[in-house]
């Protein structure tokens, strides 16, 4: 698996967060992501069109997008600054349903290479494709 090491991942996001129960990360993430997009689209908020999911300690999940300007206060969106000084990245290509499988393989690789990952973990979803085999998602782990 090809790993890339990087520095200074920064994103100023607006979106929604939740505490995930029973390991339903995908299900609950899609629910809050869809609510976030309803707000963005109904208010015609300029954005970069890339979904970014931020996983944090305590089963917290934030789904957001970079906007071209801050939203009005009544938009109901939370602001989140993501600042990661050092990280390791893997580009997952294929169906979103296979991301968990990639993460499990990468966890074993991290252990064998002595890579220590800490929170937050971030998924940056590329532009949509109707062909699931062409979907690209950058998986970023904060280095401890």
C-alpha cells in the first residue's frame, strides 16, 4: 500500500457533527452530511464541493465542506478548523464501502512499520463518479 507522508494539512470547514453509536459511522455520517448539504444548497452557499469527514476521540464525527465565505449565523452549520502538523495519507480508490477494509489493512501496516496514528483521522472525498471503482478518497491519519 502506497503511503505518503505530509505536513500542514489545514481545512476551514462548515458542517454538522454527531456522536456515533454502535459503530454506525457510515450510516450516521451520511445522515449528517445530507443535512449539511441541504443547508448549503438551499442557501446557495459557495463551496469547494468536497466532502471532508473528521473522526475524533469519543466517537465524534464531523462532516463538512469548505465554503467560499462564512455562512449566515442562522444557517445551522458548525465551524471546524482542522490543523494537522504531520500526517500519513493513503489514496483509497474504489467503492466507499471498501474504505473500512483499507483502514484495517493500513492499521496492520502501521503497526509493522512502527507508525503511531492519533486523532483526528480525516477522509477527503474526491468528486463523485457514477462508477464506484473510480471513486477516490484520501485517508489521512495524524501522526503522534
